[in-house]
C-alpha cells in the first residue's frame, strides 16, 4: 500500500483557495507594480508539482525592482536531467506587454564536477520593472527537500506532492524554522501553500544557510525510520561495517610492526595515524562508502571512508579501541531526520582512558586529534562492533592560540616604526597557516605574510611547518611606514600596530541565526614600544576588561608606561565554537571594544 505520513504538528490544515497562475499570463498591473518594500526583487509566484521519485516541475515568476536584482536574471537549475525549459522576460513599453523568450543560446550546461552538472538560464532584455518567468521539468528524480524560502520574499507559494511508490513517505517542515505555510491532504496528494514568505536574512558567520532556510523535508521509510535501524544498516553493510571484520594478514602485520616498540597507547596511535596519513593519499572525495580497505591499502589512495576505515582496522590490530563515527559536515548541513543520507563523512573514534579522540587521516595539515573545521558540526554517531551506538559531539573544546610578542622602535624623524615579532600558532591557527603556506605559489614567506600597503616584512623565519603536532612558530622583522602622525608637535600612533581591527566584524543590529566562529580561540598581543630619547607620553587609551556572560568570551586590554617603554597587552578569548543569537549583543560589544582600542591613539610629546 502506498502511504504518505504527514507530520501534523508542524502544519495547520485548512481549505486553500489558491490564485491560478498560468505561464505567459502576466498582467500590466504586475509589470507596473513598483511597491518594492525595500527589496531589489521578489518572487511573485512559486509553484511545485512533485511526483515522488518520478517528475519534478517548477514554475517561477520573479519581479525585478532594482539593478541589484539583476542577479536573479541569471538563474541556476541544480539538476542534470532538465527537460522542457521555458523562460521569458516581460517588460511594459508604451503600456503594452513585450515578451522576450530565452532561446537555446541563453541556456547553458555547467559542469561543476565529474558527476555534477547544472543548467544556467540567462534572461535577456532585463530592466528595472521586468518580470521573469521560468518553467522546467525534471524526470527520474529523488528530491529530499523543497525550499520554501529564498533570499528574496515570495508572495505566493504552492507545492503539491504525490506518492506513487510502494513505501511510506514522510513530510515535515524544517524543525528549526517556522514558515507561514499551511497544508491539506487531497486524495493522494499533500498540498502546501503560503503567502508573504519572508526573505532569508543573509548573515555572516553561519555554518550552512540551508540549516536556517524554510524547507519541506521529504524522506521515505524504504529501509528504516529510527537511529537504531540506521546503525544496523551501516553495521551490516559490505562497504562499511563488514570491512572492519575482514582479516587481512598483510595489513594486520603492518599495524603490529608499527606499534611493536611502543607501550604507551597514545604513542602507538600516533605512529599508526602518521603511517596512514603519510602513505594513503586522499582523492578529495568525502563519502561513507569504502571500496575496501585491502584495495585502499594496495592502491595507496582513497576517499575519506576508505582511509579512515583502514586507520580503524590498523588501530584495532595494534590492540587499541577504535570505532567508526559517521557525521555530517558543515557543507552537508545539520541532521534533520533519521536517514543515512544525512551523513557524509566517516571518522575514527579512538578511545583511550575513557576519552574519545577523533581522527581523520585524510587531512593534510592537521595534527593528531584534529579534524577539519568543516567537520565541527554538532553530534555524530559512534558505531560499536556489537551494533550499539554513542551520540558524540564533533565540536572541539580546546582553544586554538595565536600569540604575538612584538618589540618596537619608534622612528619619530621618519614617522615610521621598526620592530620584530615572534608569533606562535597552535591547532587551527597552525593548520590554516600551513594551508596558506603550502598552497601558495609564493616561495618567500616575507611576501606571503605582507598584507600590502605600508607594512613590510623581512628576515622571516619559520619552524614546524611539517611537524604537525607542534605549534608553528614565526619570527620576522617589520617596518610600517607613515605609522606616526604629527600634529602641532604631538605624535600620534595606534597601540596595536598591524594587529588592530579598525572595524567591528559584526555589523548587524540584530541576529537571527547562531554565530559559527569555527573553533574556540585565544589571541594574545604583547607589544613593547621603546620611547625615543627626549620624548615622553602625554596620553594613552584607557585599560579595558570586558567579559561575556557564561564564560563565552572576554577581552583584556592593559597599557602602562615607564620613562623608556610603553607596554601593551591585548588578549581576546572566545570559548565557544558556536554562540547562540541571544548573546550576539554581548559579542558585538566585545568586538566594538576591540575596534575602539584599534582606533585609539598613544600621544608622545617632546620633553
């Protein structure tokens, strides 16, 4: 029996009297409308008909108000098998509707990757006031979600979903977002509709905007509907759980030989981790499916599942407790319902002394126990060899540190400063620098670190670029030209050198979404200015000590002087990777203090 389960606690059931929009029936009133309500464009109408697993049809009508909305004249269809594309631009000229159809020359195929292709539609003759209309059909498609929201508002939304297949289909709204949509069941269809759908607000520092977008989620009960069933699916899969039970003598002996002379469990794990990391090359694909650990071992390459399942087997053969952990990366989004499709990465979960250490041997520049920033994304599932599971966080708690100690000489005559900085970077700061250094074509570290402008760096030295378990250390001399400003025989300069931030990176007055800062961190800047002979300090900025509630973050600024030196300390600590929007105001104020300090001045005068 074909069954469609409708999650009723998300939707109100009402009778829907929807306005009928037919392709090509654009009115003069729609074209003459200039009530943009501050928007550059809007979607007048969005209609979807979806026969699950078979045919997906989309009908869009878009109003362009301003030049900023012209970007919606280049429309992307993120599917390969697109059929029956119709696209038209409508303009009002001399009180007459002029329609310009998109020809085949305006429809392009764009190959994103080996297996992924999209269509691009370029609408012609687009002006302020134009209406764009698009209709297309895709066959043989499985859609897991229908987007209710866009970056521009939607006047009228309608989606009809029918289930033609012989298993249960479950529909529900994104549990993190409430949209003004309603629904009802008509025979074997579910019809959703809504009016005045708000635009998705664009904010910085958001892990994945799709997490916060209004959506109708669609998933089936073909295989399972609980986490226990999903774990059983992975545990018994030939390409996953069964790989861990295979006994390959060559791999087993290699693991035992690597760990033979080590008694300490951590050192054993580090050696095996280093071996897999250095020996097996990542092919830059994620994935949950392994081609086989023996094949991966022999070919010396594979995807993340291949590499980390091999790592797990080798750790186990060395007498260590290691199990696979399936997670969803930030790129993949949050886990919204029970489905194997929610996950896209396999990690190794190593357990030593009742502590879990997450490992990913596919990454290049991270140290032992460090997973890519993209993998810090809520909880994942550790799968044990008895078929049980543990819900465990991927979020790193240890702060990454960036410490700078600068010694500075003030050259009053030339209005510049000369100095030396010693910089130490740990964890993700070190990882990011290694990425930058190794991926850059710049062979000179001096040029790599210069941000342009008046800062010049020379005599740079680096350490531990290839020693992934040690901090990266840098030492360099620098000159900043025109750093000192002279006004009426007084000399003004910033207290934070090139470490300051003149603008607050948080600019929104209010915040709707959690702030994703990737990882907890601590930045420390110690700056010692030598006061030139014959000069003294007339004024300095005030000390600051600011803290966000619940130990989320803090800022400490201290400045003092003697006859010969000015001592500056700035320390900023953020203790959470993700900060809830209710603490945004405090976070904003912390970085506002940072920008105020950066824009403040130390003033010297002649004695």
